[in-house]
């Protein structure tokens, strides 16, 4: 049995009209073409589907079965078209977005919550990476876009700034260095530090700059998140390096001082990077427009 969707539509047009002539008109076919296709349908099925009468046609029992299933099939086709159109228009899908630690933990939660609430059929697969690794991933096509620090080289990628995201030292309030106006990492690397977990993209970024400067930071303890790190610094366990937004948010909860880092690598801006704006899929472009302040 070989029936295509056009055959099913024609058959329903004829049945709904009660006439081959009127059914052909509804299907935008000539009477001769519709009659020939109807004969082909009955030959393919192997059973009579319509009874021809002087005032039109009526379905046989087999014809009733075909009508039932034809309506189901065409309805499913419409549902499929609607669902695929949702992907094409950006109303549905999964966005893979790479983000550095600061973007993932501090910037995105408050930004994404209202946007995702307004787009219930979209999902986001967030992956934490260092900014350098994100650039490589986007260049390789593993992700359409990423949120990075502008402190890294981006090659041929397009970059658009989102907001300042400098790194600062947080120092226990009673520490002699707490009164400093600014400090470089080389000035404090001999001090005991509280760090983030070794797999943290931000900690990897900081450790990499220390190694390139020719020294290693000594950690008394590593914490999973910023809250725990700030709590440790507040109790005098050691110094820490966090995004300024983090330092401001947790400073009310502890007793430490915020001191700017003087190195250029710490004076960061959070940016979105991608290969080509016009080449982005609709969901990714919609999200970036929102983050950049130009969309819902």
C-alpha cells in the first residue's frame, strides 16, 4: 500500500464534500485528475473505499477506516510542522552556552531566570570553562557562543561587552595589607590563601597567571563556592581572589576588606563571543540580544 499525504488530503476533500467533483475543486485538481488518483488509491488499498451514487459518493466500511486514520495522520503532520517551526523560529530548543566561573555563578542566574520564565519551551545547557577554553570551543564549533573575560585573546571571534567583571583581593579586616589601596598578586603570593576547588575555571585562570609570573599560590583550604571562600577569609583563614560583584555581595556577611588587583589580567570585562552574528541559530541570537540589552 503506497499512500502519500496528498492522497489522504484528496480523499478527505472528496468525503467531506460528498462529491468527487466538489472534492477535486477543494483539492485544486481537475475532475479527471482527481478521479484517476482516486482509482489509484483504491487500487493501492485493494478494496473499494467509496460507493458512487447519483447525488454523490458515500464511504464504505473500509473508507470509514481510511477517513479515521487519514485525519489522525494529517493532524500529526500539523503538530510536527508546528513543533519544527518552533525550533526554526527560536521558540523551542536547547541552547549550549559555555561560561566562565564569574558569568556562571554571578551574572547569569539573575539574568536567565526571567528570560527562561518567558520562554518555557527553551532549555539551556550551561557548561563552565575557562575563558581561553571557551574561545577554543567556539572557534571549533563545539558551541555557538560563550561568555568570557576580555582578558583573553579571541582571535577571529566577534566579541560584544556585557559588563565590567574585575577581580579583587579580599583580605581579613585585621590584616596589615587590608589598608592597601591596590596590590599585585606578586605582592601577596607568599600569604596563605583560600581558593576555589581546583576544577574551578576561575581558579585555573588565577593559578595560570601566577605560574606565568614565576610563582605558586599557597592554599590553606579550597572551597566549592564563593560563599564558603568569603566566609573563610572573614575568619582570618587567608586571602582570597574573587570577582568584585562577589566581594560586594558577601561583605555584609563577614569582616574583610576589598582591595583592587593592579594587574591588567584582573581588570576584566565580561563579554559574549561567537563566530558570526548572522550565523547564530534563532534561540542563541535571541538570548544574546537579551543579555546585550536589545531584546526581551
